[in-house]
């Protein structure tokens, strides 16, 4: 059953649940290049009653990602994002939270390509709604290609596009600041269901 926001909780047809998750930002790279390592992590999380993993859709700028780049220009990229979503859920009972963009300024620098990337995730999600906990547009957007007022507006447009294209809960990103006003600048006026 599809996960959804219900009041201040996450719920599916079994009722409210705490949505315990772990960030495996490298999961898509591992699904393609190191499935044994991925499976070891998924097995451990499943055995300890985790509900979901958090994975990045694209990343690669920082030196820490050398040799583990996740690139939407892979010829089999659509197959890979669908495959990881299916694998985590079908074999381990783990939903996935897709943070679509890890470093947009390097991996998806053009606005039109960012829209296309969001659309690819929307297309992949059709029929898989029950396997995806939620979408987040970007990780640390304020330092990953969505800087300033113009970047924030683009980020909000992408979040709106996601939200209008699916019943899966959507988050925008985290805010650079930690005050209510910072969160409100990012989220006010949007109908998204999750604040990260």
C-alpha cells in the first residue's frame, strides 16, 4: 500500500509507522557496480526493521565520490533507478526515498535537463508508488546548484512539478538556515507533504 503523510505521521494501509530510514546515498552506484555490497547493507537494514533507504539520483562533484559517480547520462539510467526501487522493496521490503539531485551544478547544470530528470523519476514511479516513501528534489540545495533567489524559485518549480505529477509525498530540500522563516521561504505556498 502507498505510503502517505497523515497529520504529523507517515502511514500506509497497516496504519501509522515511524518511517525508520538510513541514507545509502551511493545505493544506485552500488546497484550498478557493487551489488554484493548493496545487498549486505539492505539485508542488515531489513533484519533490523528499517522501513526505507534514502538514495541520490545523481551525484559526483566532490572528491569523496571519485569512482562512485551516479550519472543520469548512463545509457541504462532509467533501468537502474527502476531496478533499485524494485530490488530494495521486492527482496528486502524496504521502500526508497529518492533525493533526485545531489549536486545539480555539476551533474545537471542546465535547467531544462533538471526538468527532464524530474520527469524521468515521475515516469519510473508509475506502478511503483507503494515502493517509494517520498521524493525530495535536492540534497542541501543551497550549496548544490540552487543558490540565491533564482535557484530557490527553480527548486520550488521542480517540487511543484513533482507534486502535481504523483500522489507520492514530496519534499523540496533542507534550508540553509534553521529558522522558521528559512523553511517558510522554501515551502510556503507549495502543497508538498514533507519538510526535510
